[in-house]
C-alpha cells in the first residue's frame, strides 16, 4: 500500500529509516542537553528551529553512512516474521525491490507542502519545547 501511495523507492527508504530511529532519538537527547548547557543569549524559537535542522543533518549523515540498499532477500528468511507476525523489514524491502516499480499516486505541489508545513509548525514547536525543557530522549 505504501509503494502504491508514495512510490516503491519511498516505501523502501521509509523501511530503511526505521533502523535510524534509535540513533536519531539519542542525538535529539544529546542536542537538547548540549543546548541547555550552552544556550547563551539565543532565543527559544531560534534554538528550537536549530534543533530540527541539526537533527535533519544528522539523520541525513546516517543515511549516507548506510551501505548499499539491503534489498536482496537473504537465504532462508522467506518465512521470518518480525513483531506482530508481520514479515521482517529486510524481507519487506527485498519483496519491494523485486516487485514492479510503482510511481507515487499522491504527490504534493508547493502550496500543499506549505500548507502541511504550516499545519505541523505548532506541534513541531511544542515537541521541541518539551524536548529542550525535559531533555527526554525520543524513543521509537
């Protein structure tokens, strides 16, 4: 369903990104502590926006460090299941890689992207405030 909606490549990338969640969560925690310690006279809004920029750069660096796509099905895992009885992420990526490629059926133009970004702005700020205030690591 994800491949039909967002494209095969986007579905594979999302599965690969799930492996980064723990490392990214710990980096958010580290950045929050660092910012609380070294905040100086910067405004809270600037600090919050900086947090998400740094997290995005860190996540991108992790993606670049990942090896080539692990989308070939390892021997003997055809029946391996992950949590809740679903196929493992590796198996799902392998199946997606072998299946016919699908283009995204839902695409966003610039006004739609801006509308979504505006809609997420307040929750994004609230989460940044909570992370910065409580220095609680994000978990997946």
